[in-house]
C-alpha cells in the first residue's frame, strides 16, 4: 500500500469536515463548540437534573410539602442500608427511630432503633398531587411499608425536608426562569430601539433607565410586600415577584445592547438592509443582535443565578415568597436561629442546592461565552 493511498481517507475526512463547518448554521457552530467544554456540559447536566426533580417533584417526593410527622420533629436524616447486625437484605431499608425527652434540658432526642427495619418500596401510594399540573396521582417514586422515611431529616414541624426540597427546587428555578425571560425581552427591545433610533428617543430611554437603576431594591421589596393584599393566593404573590424581578433586571443588558447597536448601525451591511427595504425590527433582530450573540448569551446565563440569589435572600428575610409556598429561601428561614444550628444542621442542605445551581449557571456562562464567540475557530 502506497503513502498516497494512506493519505486519501485523511484528506477526504478533512474535506468533509470543512464542508460541514462552512455550511453549518450559527447555532450548529455554537453547539459544536459548547459540547467540547466538558465543565459546561457537566453544569448543564446538573441543572437538567435539578429541573427534572422540580418538574416531577410530586412524584419523586414521598410526601406532600406540608405533610407532618408529629413523632419525628427535628429528626435527623435516616440512612438507607442494605445490612445491619442481623445480616444482609436484598431490599433497602432504614432503621426505625425512637424519641425520648431529656429530663434535664427537655430536649427531644431521637435515636435509631436497630431492631426495627422499615423497608423501602418503589411506586407506593401516598399523598395526592398533580403531575405536571395536569393529572392527579397518588403514586410516589419510593416510600416505606410502615411509618414514614425522612432521607434528609425533618424541620421544626416534622415536615420531610427531602420532599420540601423537591418542591422548592421547582419554585426557585421557575422564578429565575420567568424573571430572566421578562428582563431579557425588555432589554433587547428597549436597548435595540434606543441604539437604532438615537437622538431624542435614546435620551428619553436613557433617563428612564437611570431612574430604574437607582431604585433601591430592598426598600422597594419591603414596600411591595406590605402592599400585597393579605388575601392574595400564593400563585398571585409568585407571579408578582417574578414580574418585579423582570421589571428591575433589564437595565444592564439594555445599555450593552444599545452601545453595540450605536457602534454598528452605520455599517455597510445595515445600510444595505435599509436600502433593501428591511424594517427596523428586522434589521435589529436579524442583523444587529446576532453579531452580539456571545455577550447576550453570557449575560443571560449569568443573570439567572443573580435572580435566584435575590429570591432566596428576600424569602430568607421574609420579603419574598411567603409560606405555605416552598422555595430555597423559605426553607433556609428554618435555619436562621441558634437552635437549628445546634440541633438540626441538616436544615442547611438547601444552601448546598443554591450554591450548586449558581456554580452550574456560572460554568455554563463561561462555556457559552467561548462557544458563541464569532472569532473562535472550530477544530
């Protein structure tokens, strides 16, 4: 076999790869670059798992968000086992728990009872819920034959922390999603109009943007919380919070978009589009904004954790969502006293979910920034 015959497949493969590269759409190129960023793919996987847990919270959680176990208040997490002093079991189980009150401190002390096994079963019936908000069901992913199981322990009312964490994950992520989506649309529209038209329209929009930027967030939320009618449902409070996050979060991206369009609106390709009869909306949406995709995508990814942190912080101090709604901030309210720190450190587990979500969004932002950079080359 000659050297020339060995080079033919390699050259053909290189030619085919080059053809696919030059004929691919912009979003195909972004995806090809993004999937080579392993940390970003891992971060996306983490968020997908969280989103899955939130969407199917009613099915994954063994109990409802308000179901109480009165005999297991401030109970520690129960470890899933396959063996104990009595030998190996093919079915996973947890130990039963016994509670007694300390005669000196009057503190309730809960200890595992190794003589009692509670076997875990899959697809058990329990509290009724609505799957995807559409279908009623009472089948849960797992449960025990008798009694209750608390993989992450319970709070001061005996409510299962694992179940509440599943419901809280969906609430916090959806608040971030809706708030960022609203802010994103407002930023592109307002920034695009200001940059494209300029003049008096730009001046008026910039003065309005400055007014929104200087509004102090905490006093505003305090005033809004006080103004919410007490008879409002949790759904109404929820949508009002997302609306406020969206109406306050568009200013930074809008100014970036406005500055980019101001610098590009006199370029030859924009003038050619105007001469061809393209409308301002088409010029902004099809020609100007795509050249700014890398920054827009990164800003969008980084804004998510800020909205999530804002909701968590406001709910933590009592200015955001309020019980019986369940979010990460509301769960962390139970861990803001000395008693919880000393007796129930597992109540801080929701903080780990907050940190993990913020880190995942940040890593994804880095990956999207590199993937959406128009000056990047594809190997």
